[in-house]
C-alpha cells in the first residue's frame, strides 16, 4: 500500500511510502511504529500528526487494511 504524507511530516519520507499490510489489518498505531523504524522518522509518532484513512480522519486504534488509502498530515498553523 502507498502511504501519503502532507506538510512537514513529508520531509523524512521524501514522498509516498510503500508498505505491506497483512490482510487482517493493523492499527494506525502499529503502522506509525513500522514507518518510524523503517524510515528512521520519529516525527510520525507525534500526536499532532493526524491520520486519514479513505479520506476520513481516524483515531490511532482504527484498523487499516491493504485496500485502504492512508495519509498522514502535519498540523497547519496560520495567521
């Protein structure tokens, strides 16, 4: 599965990440840990980085399946 990144969180990954998710799925938390280790990107573990699955913001307990679309987004600040 391809995982997209938006905002500051994209830097450590340099573009979309490609990971394999088992058919029974994994939690967003487990996916974050896998990405942090594989890409040496601790920033993905920050609580301020939000996860979206199939265009919907989800909690870290959400189960991700191989057919899902996953994106991580950094918080945005503005004036």
